[in-house]
C-alpha cells in the first residue's frame, strides 16, 4: 500500500469519523498499523499521547482476532489460485523474519513486533506465531507487549516531531 493510498484512506475515514476513531481504525489495518496511525493522528492535530493510546488500543484489539483467523483464512486463500502465491510469499516473509529470533521464541516474537520497522508489526507477529506454533495465550502476551513497546517508540518520535515542527 503506497503512502498516497494510505493518505486517501485516512482522508476518507476522517470525513466519516472523528480523528480518534480514524486513528483507531487505521491502527487495525495491515501495513499501516500503529506505526502509521500515530503520525497520521499527530498530523491531524491530535496530541501525540492521545494518538498513541488510541493506536495501541486498536492494534492490540486485532491481535487475538488475527491469531484465531489466520490458519482458516490462509487455508481458504490457498484454494484460490489468485491468492495462493500471496499467502505463500507472506508466510515465507514472516518465517524469514522470525528465523533470526526463533531460538528466543517468545522474546523473538516480542522483538519482531516491538521494533518499529516496516513489515514487523502485529500482523507479521501473528503470522509468525501461527507458523512457529506458539500457544494463543503466549502469543497474545508477547505480541501485545511488542505493540505497546512499538507504540511507545513511535510516540516518542511523534512527540519530538510535534515539538520541533508543529508546536
């Protein structure tokens, strides 16, 4: 998803919903997640702490849902010729990301989500947890802890950006 498309989606959401609900919904979307939702909220004029809390809540809310639906969803997607390649590539990418952390298992899953880099958010963490067969409860805890840490780091960056350029 390109930055232009994300901006178009965010503009669409803010026409229908408040900034807070828009940030909440954006934080639940793949690729954008809280890494994009917090700066977008700050760009709309929200206080960085408010944008961060709302984005973390939205990103955490999607974790248990994803952990429950990934296997059945991927199973059905593999049956569709058009989506089979996408699912295989996504799983390979997630497996490659978790490969470096595999020996640390839960700590690795936490770090995979906590470090706010592209393709390392809650969605990738959930796929990695399913691939490595981490239990639902342990995966939820590790991924949500990673989301909270990533939210804090993105908050700090957004806060300093806010102070330097927007205040």
